[in-house]
């Protein structure tokens, strides 16, 4: 069967399951099965595909029909122009988080700083920052050992093991010398809202990466309290937050001697990241 026919069939099947990105996803999965780029796939749409490759493509497509995200099917996700390994034990890196990385890179570019990434998951934030700031070094922490293994793998993959260390640790039990910059994309969804998440998130992303407790602020508070003791005076805390959490989080920050310096909005104009500095 030719590429264009396979794409058409696959895309129709995904559309029937209400998968909005049905066409793009089908193209990505067929490119994977053929081991060619999406661009090459599209310019060769009349080429015939072997039955062995079609079988493999159908396996991938069936996983997508079962609502598994493309990132976990392929075991990778692009973030800040680099591929990161991901699996069901790590959150799939999100574009909103790239906005936080962008702002930090702008501010700290070329500086020699020490960075702590709390709830590092795949390591995407810390490793992207270190890749941009080649004089800096950092530590990534996560409560999940399985996530730490993936973060270490990504550090090797991007040749950053000399400057990035990863440890399995609950942030409340972490003690260290003081950092210049602490970054975190903590779990921040209210427990009662978890059941309303999209099926592909509920079924395929780790609950521990999403569950922020009854008010969504459990881990955010832990990050702020801990940062007070392990951030240098005038050091920066950059924290990603959920859609309507700005007011509550900014009150907690101010109560804990943090001075809000920047806010970062997402593409829908929601405040999704707060950057603050620790005052005396
Ligand atoms: C929203 S995910 C972020 C992952 C990654 N930083 C990213 O942006 O894609 C939150 C991460 O925090 C970790 N985590 C949850 N509670 C934690 C805690 N108390 N201490 C350290 N890490 C924690 C989870 O295992 C998860 O990997």
C-alpha cells in the first residue's frame, strides 16, 4: 500500500477517536515505522510500503488509538530543540515550560551559576539550561527513582554528565550549599481535578508528577519553604504554576521574603511562571 493511503486510513481512525491531532500523529507514527523524517514521508507519498512496516505502523497506531501520547509511544519528546527520552515514569515536557527556560536563559546567559531543579522528571529544564550556560552546573532532584534514571540517561545523551548530577530525594529532605538559581515545575493540579484530566494524561503520565494535593499547592509550598534555606540571598526562584494559582502563590512567596521580579504568561495569557528573588 502507498504512503498516502496508509496516512489517510490511519488519520481517519484517530479522528473517529476524537484525537484532534489525527493527521500529524499519523504522519509522525508512519515516519517512525519507516525510520525517515516527516518531510521525506510527505514528498514520497506515492511510495509503496512493505507489509512488515505496515504491521509495525499498525502496532504504533493501535497504541495511539488507545489514547497513549505520541511521546511515550516514541519514547522521546522534543524540548528546547533537543530530544529527551521520556516514558510512563516521567512527565512529558510541555511547551509552557519552555517559556520559563527562555526567560531564564535570557537573564543568566553566559553566567557561571549553580542551579537546582526540583522535580526534574526527564531532566529537561536543568539540561536545557546547562546546555545554554556552559559555565554553569546543577543538581536535579526527584522523588521518583525511575524518573531520575531517565534524567541521568538524558544527561549522558546530551553530554552533560560533568555538570549535571541527579538524586532521588523528596525536596523536604534535601540539604546542600546554597544555589544561585532554583527552578521547579512541581505537581500543581488539585486532587479533585485529577479525574477530569484528558484520558491520555490520566492513563499515561505519572500521578506523582501531577497531584498537588487538596489545594494544588502542596509541593509548591515545599519548594518555597526549602528555597528559603538553600537559595543565596538575592538568588532567583523560578517556579511554574497552574492556571489560577498566581494570587495564592504570590502571597506565599511574599510571606517567605521573596520579591516577585517577573511573571511569564502562556499563549492563552495565563500567568504560568513566577520568578522571584530572596530578600534578606
Ligand atoms: C510536573 S513534573 C515536572 C517534570 C519536569 N521538570 C518537566 O518540567 O517536564 C513534577 C515532578 O516532581 C516530582 N516530585 C513530586 N513531588 C516531589 C517532591 N516532594 N520532591 C521532589 N520531587 C517531587 C515528580 O516525580 C515529577 O517528576
